[in-house]
C-alpha cells in the first residue's frame, strides 16, 4: 500500500516569496581553517614559538611563571612579559608587533 502525502493548502504568495528570499539570503560560511600549533617543545622547560613559519620567541617555564622571550635566537631573546598561564605567554609572542 502506497501512502500519498496530503495536498498542502494554498498559502499566500507573500509568505512563499519571503521563504524563498530567506533561503537565498543565507550567507555561505567558509569551512573553518585549520590552525597550526604555534609552539614546539625544545627542552623540559623551554618552548619555541613560531608565527607563519618564522620563530618569534620562546616561552621559558620558571617555577609557576611562564616567561615570554621575544627573538629568533634563544641566546639573544629579550624578556617581553611574564604570565601565569602557558597560553597567555604564547599569545603574547604570537600577537606581538615587530
């Protein structure tokens, strides 16, 4: 036995026009861009931070403090800031303007 859907009742043409406009007005959303992890562990308490493939600094763990060091070379890096969380220290280096 085949069941048929009941006929829809007639609606207003304005409602149909609004529904069509809504369907076409929805903006296309680009798929999320995969983000790269900007840090690499170098030593037990040292992390290298990169942006766009270039080293921008280092995060050194000193006790309960994360020290953000700016510079491409660790031996010449300068302290930028100190943070209580690792991610805040990484963000300070990644968002830093040269």
